[in-house]
C-alpha cells in the first residue's frame, strides 16, 4: 500500500502540490488584490487551508472517492453509476444525468490543457528570481519541457508513477519544511487555523472579495483529478497519500508564506523568498520537476475519461493502448496525448506568463466541481440511499462553497477564461453530435432491418448453398438481420453453415460480471443470436471472448470463421435544415476517421469482410 501510495503521489497530487507557487501571491496582486497586512495574510492562509479541508478532504477524499464504479472513477463513471442504480431500481432514466457527466468531462479536458501550461511556466519563471537576464529563455524552456513530458507518456502510468513518486514526495517534504521554519519563527500565524479569520478577511476586503476567492480557488485546483485518476490507483492509496503527506505539506507551506510576507513586504515572490537566496536556484529546479509532474494528474485523467467516453458511446473510436498487463485502468491514447501537447504549447506561447494564464485558470474547474456536487446529490439518493433531507443539507453546503468560487471565477471570463469555456463547448458539441448521429443511425437501421425469424422461414423454403465454417455478423440489440448479411446473400447467394448474429454491448458498469458477459440462443437453420457485454473499462476483445464462451456444440474456430462488417456512407434526407446537414457532415467525418471496428474489436484482419451501404439520415 505504501508503494502504491508513493506512485499515487507522482500521478495524482502533482497538480495541487504546485499551487503554492502562485496561489497565495494571487490573493494580493497589485492593483486589484487585497492589501498584504498581517491580518489579511493570516486570513488568506485561513481561506486556503479551509478550502483544502472542505473541498478536497471532505468532499472528494471522504465522499466522492467512495463512489467508484467497480474501481473506476471520473465524472462519466459517476454518471453511469447513478444511471445504473436508478435502472436497477426500476426508476426512470434521467438523460440529463449523463449530459451532466459529458459536460464535466469536457470541462476536465479544458482543464487538462491549462494545467500543464501554468504549472510548468510558473516553475520555470523561478529562474528569473535568481537570474533576471534569463527571462527570454522562459518560454522556449517551458515548451521543451512540455514536449518531453508528453513524449514519455507512452511508457504508461505505472512506470511514470515510479519515476515521479519519489520526486513529488521530496517536493512535499520540502514544501512542509521551508514553511515550518517560518511558522516556528512567527507562530502567531497559526491563528489561520481559525476559519473566522478567513471570513473576517473577506468582510474587510469586500471590494476585492471575488478576486480573493478566485485566487484562493487556485489552491484546490487538481482536487478533481483525485476522482478522475481513481481507475489508476485504489481509493485507499489516494487517501493515505493525501492525509499523511499532501495536506500537511500544503498547509505548512501556506502558513509559512503568510508568516514570511507579514514580516517582509514583498509578496510577488512569496514562495521563493521562503529560502535563502543561495537555495533559490536548487528550489527552482525542484519546483520545475514538480511542475512537470503536476501535469500528470490531468493528463492521466484525460486518458481515463477518453477511454470511458469512447466505450460509453460519447465519442468515436480511437486507438487505445493498455500500458499494464495487470491494471486495466492504465491506458494511453496517442491522439489525445499529442492534442494536449499542442494545446499546452499554444497556451504558453499565447499567454506568455503564469499570471496571464492564472486569469484563464479556474473557471472550467469550478464548473466541474459544481457538476460533481449535483451528481453527488443524485448518487447519495440512488446509490447510498440517503434520506432527502440529509442529501439536501450536504449538497447545499458544498454547493454554497462551489458556487462562491464559480461566481468569483466568473470575473475571469473576459480576461482569458473564455478559452477553456470555448474548448469545453467544442468538446460538448462533438460528444453531442456523435451520440445524436449514432441514435439517428440506429433508428434508420432498425427500420430497414429484417426480423431474423422472417429470413429463417424464407430460407426453409429455398435451397441456399451453405459452406462450412461460421459467419459472424455484427447486429443491433434486437438481433435483426443486418444489411451486411442481406447484401452477402443477395450478391453471393451463399451462407455459412453456422451464422451468428453478434451484438457487442458496453455496460454502464466498469466491468461485466461472469453471468452477464455472454448469452447465446439458437434461432433455427444454423442461426444463433449472441450477446457479448463488456464494461466501459474493459478492452472489447471479441475473439478472446468467443474463445472463452463458444466451447459447446458451437465452437469458435479462428481459421473457419469470417466476420462480416457493414461500412455505411451517409446521404442527406429531404427537408433537412442547414444545422442538421452540418451535424450530419460532422458525424460522417468523425465516422470516417474513427478507428476501424476491425482494430477496435481486435478482429483478425484476414478474416474480415466489409460490405458497404448508403444510409439516408
């Protein structure tokens, strides 16, 4: 458990661990921040510490981490868990729950672009404290680090975690130690443990209250990654790392910065001034390493969310690589990796400094936390069976905290916060268009499907040539005859001696249980209807599943089996408005560029036959 917790440090907590680089100073930004008096500094430290306790310790670590979907976490997994619980009770499915999950996932993608950029840039800027003449090298160096960070992602979560874990452990120990020195020197700063100090700070600085709250929120960014990375590590290991290492290190450092600035007026470099000037450069190097690792939490979370979104039918199929032989949650998606890398480089080049990026940072995360709170209420009722009163009280408390931060971060929209909202909107549009197109296609295909029994009855009257072997035809849930089979029969006038109509389904749970994984039923005339079910965290390897389950009279023989797939092209129906035509065009483009079903289902290419058809949408 300690080894796993050490790896979790390197993957999960790097983002929130680098917040001391910029969060405290942003409360007192010249021109529109609070005045750095001794009382105000203690108040800022109090707000930050209690935000960490309420949002991370109570909301995420104590409550949300318990809502694992058979070991998988993330906002999409949470939405699927709630839907599954409701359907199991016979309750009506609420579509908005899954839409909320999609919104949260889109916002985390946007966050995943900004987090590496601001973390690396803020750390590299530390070299200008000791060597101001190196300022022109900050942007190129930050970009080079971003490139190297994404370059090593293909090695996988476990190896990256083993590499990063000891560095982040050292980072938190240093955070705690350099802060503790100043806390011991000026113990009056411990008054920040009283939450009223933070409340009084906001009252005194009511003109700057929203700016202060937006800055305080920077200290908890990365908290949402705890849940997104649950599929990579157990809840117990994440809790252990947070309670023993992360929270104490963060609290001591913020207290130390408050103590330092209250006796040395310079707040612009409140973090690096914690150490002697001789130690600034080594601390900068360590901070740069920590910042590189800080990005890992959101990067790994983006991989998990993409994998879940793909298997839950929210986005087209992509190339997905499993980087562990034992842990199914360890995934790597090359296309997502390089997309995030290019986005991060663009942000560094466009915003130029961590202060400018801080203006855009936070709005997406605060919205994500609001969505999580809403889903937490639904989960407490559907999964935990809480009373409505208990669930409502808990939700109102978290909603008040999250809502305050959301309003505060709303000020950033015109200052740069529009960018993550724009990215999230594009991702939501892509997800919505894909689901809309798939539903529309499913309806059209169902209308054209021939009932299986009708074809079987017709075959009994005709003498159709049957050849040895088994033909697998992918079909819909109802088991209607797919167009690929009808085209094959029409043009080739031949069928295999065994025809299996195969439906592959992705469940709302992360893993399918043995009793629901497969069922097969005979239809007559050598026809069978087979259902294969996979969890959204499982690799849908169809040949392996067939080897496992086709062991009776109907066996899976790789050299005597052929998989028939349909490849559709799309045409516009009559009276389709311009917006509908645009969405259909986008859907068709995504379909053309999706990973082929042959690779997605791990089908042997030499045993696959594709038959085309045009479908009017």
